[in-house]
């Protein structure tokens, strides 16, 4: 199975196969469950059909723009390619790829129509992921009006930023949530994280970011451990953590939180899937989500 699929009505399948050959994609004949199957197994969808059929097919399946596949509608005459879902999340790029077949891409996202690069575009170009995804609305809106500065912190550092600042880190699949008692040694934190990663079968290079409560900003052992692991540590506010369900019981209620390790991991994870429930290693708790 490839990451791209072309869905087409029966009469358009010859053209669908030509498109699929150009994209290295699969072909799926249109039917009642075609879009449901495609949403479950593919990251990019080309719908070779009228826009009305495609929109009605995908509407009940839309859940989150960060997880939904990109959908590009191509008219039966192969004249235009219109991203209808996920323009900033692969749809625009997919439409542009189709230009090699003589199909004209129709880009409607505001930043691109003004000749400016979106936060999502910068992240893709620099092979990074956006940690605080809610920030992109404010940043992309600002990009429409003026040049927005981009600051690169390449070494150890501390960044304090408001909600209108997008935080980009190297790509990774997993988020590691960490809780710890006050004054815990860095070696204990690092060993706990490494043990949790081993139990989950995950390498440190696969970690997008490490996350914990903002109440641990001054925890030297935690800061040092994540730095030694070569990772990025994000501090989350109480409201963000309490907005997430804490599947396991937690003593964090003593500090006004539903939990730390599991809510921190789930708050940033793209799929909101807990792959390692909270584990306790001495004075450290670790949970992993994706």
C-alpha cells in the first residue's frame, strides 16, 4: 500500500490509472465505502470525479485537519486539481504534482494565493513538526499582513513565547510525557525515559518532543536529562493538561492536575493514541503517545 490513492468512478478508471502511475499511487474504484477505506489507509487522496460527489463522500469522515488525509478533486476532463481538504497538509503539493500531467492546480489557501509561505509549509520545507498546532491560525494570519520573523535556536536554550508563536521541532512520531518528584537526579530521569522507550520498542530519534507540566520549569534534573537525550522539552499549562483525559490514576491531584505524564503526552500527540500507559520508575513517571 502506498501513501496515495486515486478514487474514480468506473468510467474514469483508465485515467485514474494514468494518474496513479505518475504519482506512484494505488487505484480504488468508487463505491459506498471508498472514501472510508481511503481515510483509514492513506495520507493523500485524489478524487477523479465531480466535486459534489467527493464532498458528500468525505464530509462525514472529517475529524481533525491535522489527522485527516489531504484530498484533491480532479475533474473528469483532467482540467483542474482542487485541494478541498488539507491544502496546507499536503493537498497543495499533491495538486502541483498533477501539473506534470497537464492538470492545472487551483490553490485557494490564503497564504499561498498571496505568494507567502505558511507555517505548515515552512515546517515541511525544514523537515520539522509543529508542536503547538493551535498557533498556526494566528501566525498565518500575521503572515498575510507582513513578514513574520523566524528564529532558529540551534543549541541549548530556553524560549518563552506567547500563543501566537509557532514552535517547530525535528520530525518524530512519538510524544513522551514525563512527571517526576522534586529534586530527582538527571540520571534517574534519563534511565526512566530510556527504559520506557525500550519497553515500547521506540528509539530516541523517533521522539518528536518530551512534555511535562509548567510547574516543573525549574526542575534541573528533568531539564538535564532531556538535553542529554538530545530532545526538546515542552512545558504545558494547567488548563492544557486538565483538558486531556488521564486514563490512569494520578497523585497529580495534589498539585491541581488530573495527571502529568499521560495528559502531557496526549496533549501534543497527533493521533491522540496512548502507546504506553503511565509507568512508574522510582521517582519518575513516563507515558508515550503518538
